C-alpha cells in the first residue's frame, strides 16, 4: 500500500496520507499516491537525480556528474562549472 489510512469515529471520515516516497496528486478527499520522483523530479534540482533513502524511503537528490551541491543535504542546489575552450 502506498498510503496509510485511519478512521475518525467522531467525523465518520477516513483520512489517507501518502507514505514516504509518494506524493498525493489527487485531492484531500480522493488521495492518489504516485512515486515522488515521477512528480516534478521529486522536488530535486533539474541537474539532480531523484532517488530514495534505503532506510526511510524519503526522497534523496544527488547532483549529476559535473555538478556540485551548493545547497544542503535536504535541498540540493546543483551548479556546474563553465569550461571555456
């Protein structure tokens, strides 16, 4: 299952939340959980590769070859060096 759902006996409603590694592309009422890396590259920089942490399944952004992370581990900002021939 890509979501965790719970029942609220007071409101008689079911609430579902996507698990780590998945993003809700539906609404709060109709939750649709999709692989986070397929939705806007998981929020990673355009010059980064989206993957998942093996332990937490949280999104992990790794800069592509030739680019350096000038941001943080959580918010990678990948900048490359300009070479002049």
